[in-house]
C-alpha cells in the first residue's frame, strides 16, 4: 500500500537526518502505483525522482535483462 511505503521511506529519511528541502530521493525498481507514490512523497520531500536505468545508461543491452537489480547495473556499467 502506498501509505505504508511512504511511512517507511519517511521513517528512514528521519533516521538518516536528511533534509526535506535540500536532499534528493531517488526511486528505482518496480513501483506499483508510481504516480500515487510520487504525489504522496512530494508532500513531504521536495526532490523526488524516479530512475530509469535504460535511459540513464544510454540503452545499454544489460538494462534489458529482467530481474537484474539497479545496484548490479551500476556496478557492471560504471
């Protein structure tokens, strides 16, 4: 549920002592209701961005492999 996701992210945000206006939140992966989640998070965090690996890594073939996580993509493509 979107409310649970927002609650968890904001809890971690507070524990890390991040600033809601200066720090940036990047989301990656399979987001169920992406628009609803982004709208809910933007109520509390000013800078929220969804990362698209295919676009960010210039459509590298590795980004088309299903099931590969974003951290592995950044490891192999950096």
